[in-house]
């Protein structure tokens, strides 16, 4: 029988070019799903479910195949959720991280921690998502392993625990030693590039190591590995699952080193579905009621259709095709007749999903990011964050008779997490906020194509935004009254302080110590 403990739902976080795509392909390959020419081909009976979603993609022009990838190995089902690889990312990326139980952080051995790695890591930290680190591209010249480990430890304030160790890098690369299982992964063939044999040893002092590695290699491995084992934290599963420690694996996604160890690590150490924060009480995966939340809504790329796919993470219960689920707080029950199930490796499972699985629900815009769906509408998941936008723009409507359409469009897109919208308390110049430039282009082209609203964007007199709150409502009211020209409401009516600079936020926060200025808001 399938239980929640058989599921590992995770995402890969990285900076562009670190090797996320390559690693994803290799995970699918090693995990038994064959990845060919950009398309995931699952084995055997999975075809039915696969063709279901392919059909939906064709009919509606929505690409969902790569949003969730599932593979199975040794009785464990792995759900890998894709986060867009583009440098400009929307809140979609962030919110996807609320739907996973753990993450793999890919780092380029030559570059170390890069800006986007760090940003995404901070999102994981908000929810204490445990991280396994994969230091990629050791087949090329990289920075010394110690330097990389120290950087992870210092920049991210995490304990690090090396689980494998590279024997040299680049031209001197001779293989990867598994410090836990005492196995040596060796390159093969004349080019000595791709993963070949795996040899078992009794330990680092095993004299047989000299039969495989060069004299220099053995010496280097012993010296470095002993220092590493002594100098860094021991592996502690509890500290890892609390998000305080990261086990580190070295490898080369391209040359297939360390991919197997990574899958094993996820199976062995990564947490199965966790209880999810909710009101009135957290929901455990073993709870028999079917519950889930929408973490992503993907709009149709074909403007003639208004269909959307809402991605729901199942949090508890056994979902069955055709089941009725009710969005909490708004709307009537909806019968989920044609869910897109990504995990179907066997035909008899194709109509069911379990906690940790993702279900794609086609709808006409009724389902919104952050919605809870459940059988009785008696629970609401919390903790899907909104992020302070980094780019603010004033929306300029070219045809003043289209105000209503514009508002609808801005609200819709805010719901999807494409952009945020702020309605100033004074004046009618609506302001939109995004975390990446690309979102501005998406916004304008969708306003035009889907909503037939011609609009322009102009610089806003503000640079950043903070959600404000206070324990004492009088404090908040007084703050808002005194700063009315800088106050706005988000689409849910929450008060937002618009600031001219990060410096101003600091300055104002100091003057109003009883008001909280939050860069993220939990929905
Ligand atoms: P993404 O942007 O993070 O998805 O990165 P990609 O997977 O597209 O990889 C970026 C580039 O790095 C591509 O040219 C890959 O072939 C290359 N690459 C990825 N992994 C490795 C590796 O382990 N070794 C080497 N030498 N190159 C790699």
C-alpha cells in the first residue's frame, strides 16, 4: 500500500547555468523515467496519464509536462517540482517552494554561491525547508572544496557536512569518494570522463586505494578527507530536517558522477510529506480528509481560451478522480473530473493521488494561488508568502473607459502571482510591483492580448513596499494617517507602505518601533 512516507516532493534551486537542467535530466534517467529530446517519457503503463496531459496541452496550449516530474526508485516516488530557470522569476518560483518538503541546492564548483541561489535559499529558510547541497561540475577546474564548503557555511549560516569528496578536480580529477559508504566512483574509458566502475573499500586507510588512484591522488584524498571529516559537522538527520545542516555531495551532472548518491540521499534523508501549517490546526499527511492547496496557476498561452491549470499540492487523504473539493472561503464545490496526474507509473494508480503528490486542475479562473481545497471546506492552509516587489511601476491607462477591465486584469494577475498590485489611498494611479523585469513584459502583453486593455508603465515615485501591521490597532491607524501619501492597499485590502528607498524603510521603521514592516506577507 502507498503511504505518505513513500513520497519525496522536492525542488532544485540554483543560479542559471549551475546545471539544474542537466541534473534534472540525469535524475530522471537514473530514476527510471527516460528523458529524450526535451520530453519526459515515462515507462509502460504511464502512457495513459501521460497522453491525458499531452492532450490537454494541445487543446489548451498549456505546457505542464515540465512543471512536475515524477520518477520511482526502490519503492519511493519522487515528485520533482520545476522552478523556472530564468533569471527573472515571478512569485511562482517562490510559491513552488511552499509546495515541497525539501530542496536540492545546485552550486557550480567554479562559482560557489550566486545571487539567485541565495535568494531561493532564503525562501527555503522561511519555511525551514531542508536542503541537500550538490556541488556540480567537479570534472572541470573549480574552487577548492574547503573554500566552497566554508562559503556555504558562512554565507547561508548553515552547518555543512561533506558526504562525498572529489579526488582532484578538472585535469586532476580521479573520481569521487563516498565518505559514508567508502565507495569510490571512478571515471572510465580513455577519455576518463564519464562515470564507470564503483569500487568498495574498507575505509580511507585501505591500502587497495593505491591500486586504483595515482600516488598523488591517494595522498590528496586521505589528507583532505580526513581534514574534512574532522573539521565539519557530523551528519545529523534531525538538524538537516530542521533546516540547520546541509549534507554536501560533490558531482558532475554532465558526466553522471554523484547523481546516484544524490537520489539515495533524498530517499534516505529527505523528509516525507510534512504536516502543513493551517487554521484551525496543522494538517498531518495521515489525516483521512482530502486537503490541498494551490501553489501555482498556469494561464493559457492561447489567448482564445481562458482556461487555467491550478497546481494543487495534496496535503492529506487519498484523492480520487471525480472527487468534489471546495475552495475555502469562496465558491461552490468543484468536481475534479479531469485532474492531471503526474505520477502515474502504474495504471491502477492513475486515478488516485496521495499526500505529497501534485494534481493539475483545469478551471476557468475560479481557483487562485493560495486557495485551500478540501472535502468540507473546514480548513485553510496558511503561510504562502507574498514578497516585497523590487520593481514598482505606475500603470497608465490609455483609454479611460477601460478602468474596470484594467482593475479586473490587475487583480487576476495578482491572483496568479504574476505581479502584485497596490491601490494607493490617495489618487487613482495604480501601482504594480514585480520581482523581475520579465514580469513587466508579461503583464503588458497579457493586458493587451487577453484583456484588450492598452496600457503603459511609467516610473513610480516609490522603490519598494512593505506590509505594515501592529499589535495595537491604534498604532497602525496613527501611522497610516500620518503617512497617507505613502499608503496603499494590496488586492486583499492589506495596508502597504510604499517607500522611496530601502533607506526610507529603515528610517521610518526606527521612528515607529511599534509598527512591523514586513518584506513578505503570509497569506
Ligand atoms: P541550468 O541553467 O542550471 O539549467 O544549467 P544547464 O543544465 O543548462 O547547464 C549549463 C551548462 O553547464 C551547460 O552547457 C551544461 O552542459 C553544463 N554543465 C552542466 N553540468 C555540468 C557538469 O557537471 N560538468 C560540466 N563540465 N558541465 C556541465
